[in-house]
């Protein structure tokens, strides 16, 4: 177990304390962490540690570690390691593992009232902390969905593939719909055109098992009937196997908090509730629909 006495790295463009021995400990930790986990396994050519100066290679290595492990930490990547904080705790945990963890690791959370000035706006959804997996969301199977007032729900199936092998994932969901049209109905058979993206995960094993995709999911979907009778388009963002939609909605909460200048710990807490690997993908297509313009936020179960 490595411990440091003061901050190592660069915070908002300013050098931290960067005690020489502390830098060497962080270098040693990173050199013993596998690359898929954000480390620099086997690296020995670190720039020499200098008193009160973090070299560019160490700073970039810290950032890379935090980005890959973004959803195992309770704050955004900030480029420095603090004593007893989540980054140093996670580094120590990952040094001791012999393989990629099957689930989530839990760094020690600090008091809720801490002023974490390093909490800043989060990057794009498919940020560098996400890893592309070998899974792809090929499209939608048979499906039906509807909304009335503010309530929405649906059921159907998705088609996925993994290294040339196809999988069907049945689902059902319920949630809230925002629309000027009080009642709508949509859906379609599997032959209607739809296309999905690769599945992305956050610092977990890229070669996910099917069990890592099944389970609770979060869904954000928009639909529009653009004037073609009975035919409309839709686009969905799906966060597979994520209890409470921790990943997707944590990012939204973080963006809103930053917009209003609030140093929120809520996103980090939500993300700690996501106890499984989880993966995110996007899906777009056409469907039969009654007149509709809507935005839906929902949770569901896939199996």
C-alpha cells in the first residue's frame, strides 16, 4: 500500500506540492497497473521526479488513469492525486488485482461537504474514458411503444452481435414523456430500418459477457413524425445494465450542476450505485407512428 504526503500532479494549470518521494510512489503504482485499467505497466523511463514539479509524462499518465476509471471515481479527471483520495485508493486496489475487475471498485468517499474545486464540466458522452467493446447494437426487433399525458412505456427486442454471433435482447420499460401531443402510439416489425452503434463501457473488460448487458437499463429517446403519414423517426441512447440509470443520468446531473456553478457530489454518488459493468450505445431508425414529437426518459428491464 503506497501512501503520499501531499498532492501530486497539476491542478488547473498550477503545479501541486509534488514532493519528490510522492511522485516516485505514484510512478511506481502506475508502472504496476495494466494498461486497460489506466496504468503504464512496465514503464521504467519516467522523467526524473523534481521537487515541486510534475513532469508532463506523469501528469498525462494521471489524467489517462482518471479518464479510463472515470466511473470508478467520484469526481471528474483533474490531473492530480491527493492523499487518501479516490485516485490513490483505486491505484492501490488495481495494483493488487491479477485481472480486470468483474464489478465496480469503491474508493473511499470523502465528507459530503468537501469543496471539490476540481469538479468541472464533463466531456462528450463517448469521452476518452470509454472503451469500445466487441459488441454492437445491430438494430431493433419487433417493438411497440406509447404515451399518454406524461406517462410512457414500451416493449420489444434489440438485436446485438458479438464477434459474428447474433443475440436477441427482449425488453420492457416505463418512464416519463415530454410532448405537446397528449396520446401517441408507435412501433414496427423488425424489418423496418434501424441502425445502432458499438457498445462502449467505462474502463471495464471490453469483451463483455451477455450477462453484463442484460438487466436494468436507462433509456433516453426522441421521436418525430415529420409529415409522412404513419411513418416517423426515432433516436435512442441506451445505457445497458445500469441500476437507477446511474451512468447516463449522473452525466446529465453533472452537466446541469456545472451550468449553474454548483459543485455537486450527486453524479459521483449515483455512479457508485451502478454495481455492474454496464455499456452504452445509440440506436436510430424509422417506425410506424401516430403524429408525435416527444422526448422520453425511462428505465426498464432487458433479458
